[in-house]
C-alpha cells in the first residue's frame, strides 16, 4: 500500500483527483465510484479540472434498497449532484434500489461488473472497517448482494436524513471479491473517528471482521489519510 498523508480534505481532493488523472493518462476506461462525505472533495477537484469522462464508464459501489434514483438520499442522486451533472460519463451504473428482487438485482450488477472490469476503484472507510456496504463478517468471496445495514451504519448515515427512522434498512452492495478485482484501489479516510479502522485496515490481521483489511492483499492500493485518520498508525 502506498500511503499519502494530507493536511486536510481539500488537499486530499487534489491528490485523489491526480490519481484519476494518472489513470486517464494510462487509458483507464472504467471507474468504480463511491458516495459518502469522503470522496466529495475529490469530485469537487475533478469537476474543476479539464478531465473528460464522456467516453468512460462508471460503476458505483452501492445503493440503498427502496430508494429511487431521484430520491435526494439515493446514491444515484448523490452522484448526479457531486459529479455526473458536471462530468458526465458515457454510461453510469448504480444498483437499482427499486428492484425488490435481491437475487435478480445482484446477478444483473455482477454481469455489469464482469462486462466492464474496473481500472480504478475509489473507496471510503466505515468506522467499523466496512467498505461499500460490506459490514464486518462479510465473506471475502462475496459478490454483489443485498445487505442488512448494521445499527452503527444506520446511525452514521442518519446525518444525511431528517430522521434516523428514514434511513433505509437494506442496501445493494458490490461484494468484497468484486471490489478486489479492480486493477487499482484508491482508499480515502479522514478524521479521528476513522483512526481505529485505519489502523486495523493497514496494520491489523487480514480478517473478515475488518472488511477493509483485505486491501493488504491487493497489489495496487493508494491510501490517502489526514493526520487524524493516520494517528493510530505505528
Ligand atoms: C459509500 C460507501 C461507504 C462509505 C463509508 C464512509 O458508497 O460505500 O462504504 O464509503 O461508509 O462514509 P463517509 O465517507 O461518509 O465517512
């Protein structure tokens, strides 16, 4: 893993956007994207750049089950607001939150992942070490699947909703095996509340109890951390 420490999220955004730029220069075609607060400064830096994704493919990590793509808290809507309106891709895939059939939706998404191998996958980190919506205990062999969100993830995500009761209880997520099949991974974490998960991800044992620890087994990972997120590292 290549670890890059940054002063703040603005610098993290610039460094992260450079990873996208480098990927474009090496002819990357397929970009795996994430939502949440962490990638926002990277998407900001990209929208202010002259990077062009109009002949590229994007594939998002996850989506809440039960929300339509135009619901303000859906991940499709988030991507429109933070990136796609300014930097459209040729095709952008996000799991279909309105598909009630978890098996059919997972198979459909896996077929997309097979068709478009990702050159770069961006990831944020859950306080419990999750990646995508792959909570602790998820199999490292998992592909796209329907997930019951844990209480801690529902609580962490409640900040985006008017009421914690509005947070969907389920989601569709790429699996850990799907995430690991990207050629390059860009993991980003900021803040003291991520410090413990960062330490477990980088220095702890590789265990399904800390989904992000699997990244130790990937041979092309860039990790961007601010001081607070890096503060538990030895
Ligand atoms: C988002 C995602 C999640 C987040 C993680 C961190 O698509 O898959 O795993 O990356 O929960 O969220 P933030 O960035 O809001 O701290």
